[in-house]
C-alpha cells in the first residue's frame, strides 16, 4: 500500500487497551487530554498530529477510525493507530444547504476485496448517500439519492419527508433507521454503484413513554443490534436538556421484533453524538457492565452513564484537572496492539486527598477504641436470659429487628421468629418511619431505600404490572401505566390492585398522559383522576374521571392556552389540581359538584414567574397547606426553595424549612415534619451515593450523603430514573 494518499505519522496513543475520553485542551487544537475511564486519575497530555485541528471521530470499524477535519465536513481520513500511515480521502464538495447526519465505515481498508470498504455519509435535506471506496485506484465521491427508494419499499409515503440516520455495521451488513417512523433498512451499494435499500419487517418498538421530546441511536454489540432511546424533560417549546428516562431494545433477527433488553451481555456502549462503538466486556471499576455512556451537545467535559440493570443515570466527570480550554469530549477505544509515542507526558493528578469523596460506611461508635475493654468485660450480651432478649426484640422497630437483631446470635434468632405479612404490617405501623425511596429496575422488582438508615428492601412486581411504570403516588398508593392501554392503582404492601376502566373514545390515550395525578386514595368514593397532554400549537387536553358507586365517570375538555407543562406530578389542594409550568406559572383545574361535566370544571392560569433562571429541575409540593417549589441548578450546583403567596400572587424565597423535610421526585413530592427523627430542614432527592440517599441541607447549604460526607454537586451520584417516594406510615 505505497500509494500517494498515504502519509507518515509519528506520535501515537498510550498502550492501555480500554475506553478513553479525549478533550481538545488548547485554543489552537494541537493538544489533547486523554482521560481513562478505568483509572479516573490517570491522565495523558498528548499531541497527536492526526487529531490536530477541529477533528471529530465520526465512525469506527475494527481498529480503523473515520476522522472528519474542519467545520465544513469536507475533509476526511482513515486512521489506524497500529500502523504508521493514514489514508487521506479526496476533498468533498457539499451542496450549500447540505447537512450530514450520519457516517459509516462498512469494513476495514485491509479487506481482500477493495470494493468492500466504503465510507458512507448520510445527507439529510436531499436524502442522499455520499460514498467513496478508499482502497480502489480511481477513488471519487459518489452521491446517490434514496428518496424514491424509500417510497418504493414502503418506508415513506409519496410527499412525506423522511431521511435515514444512525447507520451501523452489524455482521457484515449496514443498517440505518428512518428519522420519522424509526423503520430499519439494510443498505448495500453494489460494484456498479447501484444503491439497494431493503426494509426490515420490524415495526417501531413501543417505548411506553409519556414524554414529548426524545432522541435515538443504534449500536452494535457482540453481533447484536441495539436501539437506544433517550427521553428528555421540557416541551416542544422549552428545552430543559434533562434526561428523564432511557429505553434500550435488542432486535431479534429471527422474529424481526424489537424486544426490551434486560442486559447488554456484560458489555458497554459509548455514544458521543457522532459515532457509537461498543466493548464486549467492561474494563475496570469505572466502566460499568450493561451500561450506556453518552454525552449531550451542550455538555462540555462530562457525560452520562445509564446502567440498564439498575435503571439509574450517573453523570461522570472524567477529567478531575480543570482545563483552560475544553472542547466537546470524544469517546475512543484504542486497539489492543497500539504503539506508544515517545514524547507523551503523564499529568499528575492535582486533587488533594481532602477533596476525595469517601465511601459511605456504618460505624459503631467506640468500637475501635474499646476493643480491649470489651475483651475483659465480665458480662456479655450472649449471657442474657432468653426472656430478656425477647423483651429487647419486641421493643425494636421492624427493620432493626429483621436486618440487625435476628442475625446477632442464635438466641436473637430464636427470640425473633420470622414475621408473617400481618405481623410485619402491625410492627411497621408502630415504627417511626420516614418516606422510602421507591424505584424499579429491569429485574422486575420494586426497590425501597430507607433514607435514614440506608436499608434496602426488595418486593416482587405482580406479573400484570411487569411492563408498567410508576407515574404518580400518594401515601401508599401508586398509579402505574404501561403507556399502551393499561393504568392501575397498586399498593405494594397489601398487594391490592385497582384497574382503571378507560373508554376507547377519549381523544388521547390516557395511559400516555404527559402529567398524571389523583386527588385522594383510590379506595374512597369521589377520588378524581387526571391526565393531561400538551398538544403542540393546539393547547392542552385534560381527561378527568371520578370514582363513583358505578365505576368511573369520564369527561374530556380542551384548554386553548399557551402553557408549557413541567415534567412532574401535580398537587391536589383545596379541591383543585395545580400543575407547575416551565416558567413558574400555575395551571389550576378545579372540579365542583356531583356530576362531572363542563359546567362543574373551572380552570385558570396564574401568571406568577419565579425570580430564578437557569434551573434544570423543578418540583412542586404541598407544604403545610401552602404551595411550594424546589428548583435545582445545573448538576445540583445550587438548590432554592420558594413558596407561593396567594395574596400577592408571587413566589417568595424560603431560607429555612423549620421542622419540615421535603422528599422530591418527578412522580411524588412529600413534605412532613422531621424534627422527631433529627432529619428536619432537608430536601431528599431520588439520588444515591454509595448506599446513602442524597439530601440537601438548608442549614449547611450543601449536598450530603450521610451525617459527615458532602458533595459539591450531582457528579458521580446515581439518579434513579423510574422512582418516587412511598409513605409506609399510611398503608
């Protein structure tokens, strides 16, 4: 391969074979910072000639990378770090209005047949594929339109505007997905440069999501094709850039069905907005198995990690050293036999030990200091009579009894026999409890975490609710929806289930409502159920149902108004639902009377903007018969509380919660008095650090994960996406 389009190179990458995050580190774009995911304090400063300038890695195949140079997307090259040459491709002349949305490398350039290796670019507006064969002697860029082919194979109708994106190579074939209908097609360009597109008979998977904004991409892992969907908060008009859910599907090539993925076969997928690659096995402690690593366009210097089995989202900051200039990060997986450059410099980690976040642990006060004293003690706990042990057991709460006391000794085990459901519920009622953090995982179990003691509990999900997700909760009742046809109330302790009878003639699917809420316990007559959908440029559709003696009485009405709904649960106060808007305003929906009709329903919008900007998360809750909201800054860098003044119709800043404690999430928010347990003046979030639930103290103005440890922001904390707060005191 001594052709003129090869150039020599000298500086290559570090030898470690695991995923890296690459940052341009100076304004001239000549230096790069390589940060290891496996060893977060191992950082290399490099100057790779192939990565000089505005370089993006846009495709990946085997050990070869497709590099895009400059901001005009007109210069490309193929780079393999294991060999001393790059393949420079001829300049590409794009149309003035062209926009590229996907790139692909069909096979490595070292293929036996030079025609098999192709670089493909997918253009959006003209719906064309621009390709080149880099290994042939007379290589040139060729543009082929696929608009009519999509109509011929039934992927698009005549007059519809749809285009292909997210091209992936899997098992020697190229696959892409249509933007609008998410139809998967196979792509082939024969030796005569004829484009062949075939539609796969697999329909768009039902993501069971109620959100308005979403994005997707495909990736190959272990010979399997995966579809990843990211869902965001906000509306069509207001973008919060907040990831609120992630769904992953795997294509069954035999039945041609997208099935919900339970795991990633122990591997990991990386996506930086331009290209995706996968690792068959995770590396080290910092690269999690069965996880998706992805970055957002506005996220400079950090990225998200979604764990499929745990259903949590974690934001990582791979470079602990502040950089004067930091461009968008790129994910890179070096080959296993990469050569090491002689002039690389390892950057020492400047973080002091004082800034390191310690692990949460449970310590017994005085245990280390009194070892000798305990050894010479004449009276031991095991010497106590059995009736004394039973008295101690009966005085303990449910969790100390089951989790700690029973396993202390044989006498403790004998004094606390296993509790049945009835006995456990009776003991639970007598326990001084706080709300528990509830979340579900891909393992079809419900998880509960006690925020005070960090105890965890597991409960199996009924088979009928296995595909449902928590939408909102009140006290001990949860409203579950599968976003298809089913909505049910569920009590995890009593196992009681109440199915909601939904009529087919509703203008919108109630199970896909953007906002859901209910007024009181579903076991009581007069309980009002509300579903709300925001229709772009048409207002809001509201669906209400009242539980009566003869079942559910439904009514639907439209609100012709401009109101951007916040992604969260409404509150019910003084006979009215209050829905929080993206700009701090309130939508009030009030129902009065016995029959549910248009005359008994009043609505209004309270135009009350919050004197606070640039917040990323917001929650509304009832606080001592007042309306309060919690606003969270980017990555939790600040937290503010406001209460609504009904007289002045303004939001007033709150500096202290007094004896109250807030528990906030998208599906439920609770305010209770917490002084009795020493947990007052705190705001608990659906995030976990180690084994502890994260909370914000209005006294210290810091984020805490236990009594002593604190964090500066949400980095390296796990947000449970499908979560809420469950009040065990009210079952």
